[in-house]
C-alpha cells in the first residue's frame, strides 16, 4: 500500500500563486506516472498535469503556461507550481500515483480556492 500526502492548498487572490506538494511512501525513481487531478463542485475529476515514465509531462489545456509539474526523486515528492491563478482553478486537487502492477493511488485531496 502506498500513501500519498498532499500539502500546499489554500486561499489566494486571482493572479496569485500556490505550490502543491505530494509525498509518497514509496520511491518515485521508477514510478510509471504521477501528477495531479482536480475536481470542482458539480464537475467531474479532470487531469491537471501528469508525468510518465516515458519522460513526458502532460498538461490540461486550461493550465498550460501557468502550471508546472516537477519532481524530486530524493524526497519522493512531486510539486505543482501554480501561477496566475484564476477563479476557475478553484477545486479540490488530488495527487495521483501509479506503479507498474499496482492499483492507482490517490491522495486525500487539498482545497485550492481562488478569489476574484
């Protein structure tokens, strides 16, 4: 079983920045995929950013150029730097991790609220 612990959410004004962190209980050196999804009230959970073992990082069109996903293998941590935040970025953000041969893992979620 893998635990994911998220931090960094909060309330910020439009145009501001936040950085989310997700620490895993297992090494991410050879992880298959890791990143962030979000779910706004009344909406489906959607991909925000995800890196894969193939070396690619995928971003939702709505966050391209504003959000950056990065990783620190030594700390088993993925970061989501969110700049130029907009009210429509308001959602619960969930960390996601997938290792070969295992089930997908999710964090407990962290609330991001952007005021206008």
